């Protein structure tokens, strides 16, 4: 299985993009009114001195477009000086056109009125006119390295309306905006700046479809500001969303991520940046733009900072321009990108596939949007568990017909599959693959149980469900005792899983084995893991929703399911090029175009660790080339080595 790692290829002097979203401390969104060329140059110099090469910049729409048919020439002159300052600093910038939403507030041009941004033809025309005028004016400036149409348009266009705009309307709007850029002759890559919050990534339909708009954009830009109850899940959240955002095969740029240092300690801000940067790189991101460049203590009495005070302190520098811990992490990350020559690296292939059900992104008749959060969270937890097992996984989408061939298919807490996919998985198992599925009853009482045909035939069991009645898990901890060896799990070994879920999903699947054999039982002697040998391969059924239970449990990772995933990999013959015995440390590999391989070791331990990785080859220090056996990792630390 190929794992996504597409990179932009233009303007090599400022690739890969590593930088920050930029508002000067003189004014925040109103910086163009209070523009200070000297301060801007100081701000850029600090970023460049820490290895950053890119900013994302903003045409604050009410100021740059004060009347329907007029551009503010004075502000354009200031923006041109801003571009010149980038050239002086050796940096590039990505201008953003329609900036009506920013930092917790919407900002309309005075002439908009209540016109709809997507469907009012005149309003769409004014946006396209503005985009065209600005692109034509600045397209030949050497500092411009890309374009973004908006900033988080879903939060601006119709945020308070019950029904989002339809996908066909949004796609037509996106086509008009992107065409307005390209009609000027601008050659830089273009994207929408919408945050990639649409249905293919989140399961929520906001009208912005990555599939539908792919024809018009050159890269995809997730904005990730999610919260969780488990720290490793939080650390892998941006990476997982980048994986999902790669659905179109285009480069993925982590266009916004960050935190307010009003909400965390300096040490934990450092950890979050480190984990997000490295894990998203391993998740296929090939560009990073932090939110944002500076703090705004001097603007405390202006909107949006007067009502969103924590927005003052998202900066990677403070309000005097001094670096904060996030900037130091970005600088260290820049050194790693340079050391491995990241522009010429790609992710290693994977023998294991994480199956993304089509029900996440498709509104089948009478399917329920309420199913989608369960799909997302179970997949997310499965993704985290695979990392704890040092098992490289590629995402394969049911909606695309499961492209690629894998030795191991993982379907974590999967309730819904189409008939075509059920048959395709059976075919692949018969031809030699291992197909694993953990049962999940769903989180609502409508059509409880598996939503695909012939579970019995696929897994060699006879299900014993009663219609419409969930079989509750009454234990607080599931004890799964192995009755025979399975991979590196030995007969008599017990795995213990915290039980969680609501009255519908806290349920197991009662089955009687037929062609399948029971390899593990629960504390009541009931089948907990069933293996069905079929043709050259096999299917494996867990009768409990292991990943869903973990996803609904706080502070659970590394969840013991990683032992099962490692055993599945061994049974399936799925390669794990580097493994670490401690599940707090995950291992993954990038491959350089010249054949060199680089190993990332990422710790999820709150304490320092010393580990001894087992690898397909010898590990060497990246700086001096010396052989390495024992590796010291700081708390939540990252070490990069060369594998020879």
C-alpha cells in the first residue's frame, strides 16, 4: 500500500513551507491601517532566524475592498512593501483573499448587506473581481509562493444557518474563485483556505467537499484545533486529519494549528508543537503553518481580543518579538527537515490498511449522520493503536473501492459496510490477506447490530443476537484470555480492556463458532476472538468494540489493543521495519529518493525513556553517523536516526 506523501514542487527556495500565519503585532487584523515597515521586518527576521521560510498573509477584506468597485491603493502599496520585506528576509508568503472571518469574529465589508456569499450572483462576482485584481497586481512578485481564496469560509459564509450550502453551490463558487486567480496568469499553487472541515475528513457536511473541489485546487490545507480526553490521541489528531485529507492525492499542508499559551504551560506548548509537527509529517503533511506569528498584548481593548482574550496569545513570539517555546520547536523541526533533505523524502510503503467506511462521507438513503462520529473516533483510535504497535498503516477508502493491496485490513469497531465491500474483503482474505473487524452495535437504537450481509459466512460463526436488543457488557473491564497462541500472544495470556460506551454501543456480539475457531474468550467463557481460515488467508472477528471502547475512555493510551494489532501483523506477515518493545514509543520510516532511510521514534511517555529498537538493519546517529543501539528519549520526545 502506498502511503500519501505528495509535495509541492514550485519555488524550491521556500519549500517545504514551514512558517506561520502572520498578523503584525501593531494591529492584528487591522495591521494594514497601522502598518509599520520596521516592526514587520523585525518580526520576519525573528522567524527567518529560526529556520522559517513562509508566512500566510491576509487581505483584510473590509479594508482592502472598501467599495464594490474599488481597491484601497494605499493598503496595496503597504502590502507590496510587506512582500519586499519577505524577499529581504529570504522568505515567501501565501496571500489570502476573502478574509471576512478571523479569530472568533466575522468582519464584513460595509457594502455586503445580507447578500449570500455563495448564491448571490452579484456578490460572487464582486469576490471574483477582488480576487482577480489582487492576484493580477501581485502575481509577479518573487515573494508570492501560493494563494488561498479565503480564511475558514465555512465559519463566515453561513455559520449560523441550520442548513449549510449545498456541495454543488460551494463547488461552483470555488471554481469561480480559483479561475479568477488563474485567469491572471498567476502560476503559484492555489487552495481554498476552508480548513478541510468537510465530510471526507470530519463526516460533517458543510458544503465543502475535497473530492468535488479537487479539480480547481493544487493542495489541501487542514486547520486543526481539536480537543480530546487522551493525550496520545490529541497528539495524533492533526496527523489523522492529514491522512483523511489526502483523499484526492494532492499535497497536504497543515495550514493552521497551534494553541494559546493562556491555556497551557510553556513546557506543554512545546510538547504539543513537537508532537503535532513530527506526527503530521509521518501522517503525510508536507507543509506547516502555525497559528500564529506573534502575541497581541497591546491590542487588548480591540476586537476580537477584548471578547476572545485567549486569542492574544497564540503567538510563537511574544508581543515584544521574543521567541516562545513553539518557535523553538519549529526551529528544531526545521533542522530535522534540513538534515534528512525532506523535499526528496517520501513515506515508506505499508503492508497494513486502515479501512475508511464509505458511510463516513456518503449520505446513503436512510443512513444516519449520527453514525459518522462513531466511525471517525473508532478510526482515530485504531490509528493511534497502530502507532503504538509500530505498524505502518495506509488509509484505504471503501468509497474508492479499497484501492491497493494489503496483507492486513483493519476495520476497527466497524458497523456498516456496503455489500460490494463485504464481498471484496472476503475475496482478498481468500487470496491471502488477513481481515480483522471488531464488532460494534452503534450508538443509537435504530438498526442495532452489524449493517452488512452474512457476518456469519465472513467470520465462520453463527450470531446469536435477538432482534433490536443490544447484549450489554456488564463487566467494567473486558478480560480476553487466549486459548491458543496467536501471533506473539501466548495461550493463557490475558489482555484487559476498559469497557465504555452508551447503552447502545456498550454491547458485545454473542456468536457460536462454526467454521471459525475461538482463539480467545471473555471472563464468562464466551468467544471474544474468532479466526476463520479461508483459502490462503483468514478473517478475524473481535466480538467486542475494542477501539470504540478505548475511544470513549479518557487517558487510555497506550491501549492494550496494540498487543492484538502486533499479533495480527505477525499472523498476516505485515512488515514492521522498526519496532520498540515499549508501546509508548512509536517507530516509522521515511525513504529518501537516493535510497537512504530515516527512522522516527516518537514517545508518548510523560517520563524520559531509554529504548532499544529492533530494526531491519542498523541504526545510526543522524549527526555523526555513529551506530546506535540504546536510544534516550525525553518526555514526549522525538529522535530521528538513519537506518542502514
